[in-house]
C-alpha cells in the first residue's frame, strides 16, 4: 500500500499539470513567508511587518526596491531580496521541475537551501504512490548530506545533520560523538539500520532522519537507490533507464561517465584518462553503478547503446554530498530529451 510521507516538504500545497509536473500555488508561496528567515519577529519594524502582511495577502505581487529598502533591518532586507528573486524564478518557470533544472543554467547563485527544498519536493512527486520505504530513505541522499562510516568493508550512511546534532550535545549526544570523533561504525553505536526486514519503520520516522542505510553491494538500500535514480531520470528526461550496482568498471570501451558528487566526478575523470589514482582517493568511492538506456535512440548518437558508468563518493571528512542535477546535465541524452 502506498503511504503518504514528507508532510512538511510543501508537496501537498502544490498543483499538478496534465503531465504530472508541479505547479506553484499561493499557499506554497505563503509557506516560505512563514519560515523563520522571513517571518517577522518581536523586534521587526512596521515597514517589515507591512510588507510581510501584504505578501501573505498576495504572494505574487510585485515588490519594488523602495519597499525592500524601507525595511528597518538590513539582514531582513537581504533575506527578502533573496527570497523574492527565487520566487520570481519559480513564477517565471512552467513548473517546479523546470525551475529546478533552470537553476543550474543561470548565472545567479541560488542558496543551497532552496535547491535542496525543490529537490525534495520533486522527489516526493516522483515517488508518489511508491510503497517501498527504502526508496524513500534512499531518496534523502538527493537533498540531505550524509555521514559515511566505513569499517571492515561495511559502508553505512547516516544523516549528517542528525549526527552533528547528536555530537553537539543534543539528544543521544554521546552517539554522535562516537561517530564523529572515534569514527566508529554506525551499528557499533546502535543506530537503527534500515533494511528489507524492518523497512516499514521508515513510515513512522520519515521526518526524523535517524535511520541508517547500507550501500554495500547486494543490500536492499543500494538497489532502492538505483530505482530512485531511474525514476528521477524518467521524470525529467522522459527516458527509460536501468541502473544496476557494479563492483568495478571493466570496460575497455568505456565511453561515458557521470559522477554523482564532486569527489567521484574527479576520480572517474582520472580513471577514464588512464591516470593513476591514489589509493586514499579511490577508497572514498562508496558505490559504482551502470546506467543503460532502454532505447539507444534517446542517447547521443556517438555513444548510443553504450553504458554510462556512475559513482558516488565521500570527501575526506566522510561526508556524502550528492548532486542529483548531474543526472540532468551530464547524461548523454539526444537532442529530443
């Protein structure tokens, strides 16, 4: 049975067009205005309060520079400028998906917070009706940084923000410190590892970000990540692909690759060029994948029918920062996609 999840994402405030793309609504824009970065505080001045109320009443209305400059607090002025620029990009796009894809073509630097929020909302749309909780947990890699723990060949991912909260003395403080300072594997500190036999607990904890997954070859979470990548590509590019985990790349005709983060991109580039890669860098690759297009006609003609190799890695601090936009920008799709 399909479950509802990520209720705080804002997905439920959006509309949909005939193609299943997400459409901005006034209520969706109002939700941004109620965030702490924008919502007035006790010390806010009357001009800031008036602008905020005016936008709540009409979230799409134009706001000129004088109105922003009249805000009494400079930090609040900056926050409004950033949000209004982002709002205008949303309203100027045909859909939320079109806005997200366009963010990476623009000279304007969009705050990562907005990019990650859009990724989550789009993933919620992509996964609507999915009944596999492991796919939902794996999808969190697309918009939430992870802390990797590698011990005796076991590759475990925990939510970075949750780990750091624990380490800073929040709930279960000693748990986080063990991971951060001692670099112990996650199961050594009794974090719940989500796998096929207990996957249903995700639905009760989908917004707590306190479940660990394994990226080891053959584990259910790695297979779920492959399915999410397939859904993401299908939704954006209207192309059917099959993604499968690899232990290593053995292809003398290796024609194309996509790194799913900055570290893996650099390593794959070096390997493709035949350069020697230092063992420490190579060891930071956590997973390898092969992506195949169901229809070679969806690909660039010069690499049609060839597999695309992909990798996901961590940085020197063990942090995984996946860049799902790479799947939209760097796959060898044909001109029609």
